[in-house]
C-alpha cells in the first residue's frame, strides 16, 4: 500500500470538514483513501464537497434551473374536460411545472406545429422540462375529474 503526499489546494478543501488550527500544508494518505475521496466527493471548480443521497439512494444535486433567469410565470387552471393552454411562451431553455392537489398531464410542444411530448406530473410536486418550449397544455387526470386545480409554469433562460 503506497502512501501519496498531497499538497493542500482549494480543490481538496472540504467545506463540511473543520480543521483546527488550520488546513494542513501536506496530507499523507494511502492510495485507497485517495480513491475513496474521489468516489465520495465532487468538485465545484473552487472547492470539493461531500456527495449526499436521499433515503432511497438517489444522488442529491443542485436544481438544474438554479443558474438560469426567470423569463415568465404563467398560472393555469385546468377544469373538468377543459385543458389549460399556455402558448407563445417567451424564448426559454426550460420550463418548471408546479402541480397542485391532483395529478396532471403536461403536454409540451417545442415548436409551433411540432410533435408533442407527454408527462404525468404527480400532485404537490414539480417537473423540470429541460428544452425550449413553444406551448404547454395541462390536462386533469382523469380529464373528467371534478377537482380543478392550479398549475404554475415558470420559463427559464
């Protein structure tokens, strides 16, 4: 088992760890520990952070829209047998859909007259559509449901 000497750098700075009195100038670690550090951490370009998971084992990452700007907000209210439509959305790179109290069917159309993509969005949750979008149609599930709800759309660029 070889020992590796690492010079301390910003990319090894784990913000979750606290060193007293200060960061060491040099670390002596084994090959195995170096491999484990690379598996359990990720770099942001200026520091390194521990990776975390949900209780189900899904890796937690930043929200994809966190570095984008809000272009427009639209509030839709689909009712029984009447879908709500948002058309001619401002130029965007993605749409965030926030559902209300019932399951809804979101239909995305990237360009006018283009094909449609369908996604079911569960109640009290959100869905990120990571492509530019021309129109979004929201339909209750089932369509003849007697519970109307509000659905929020936020377009990002």
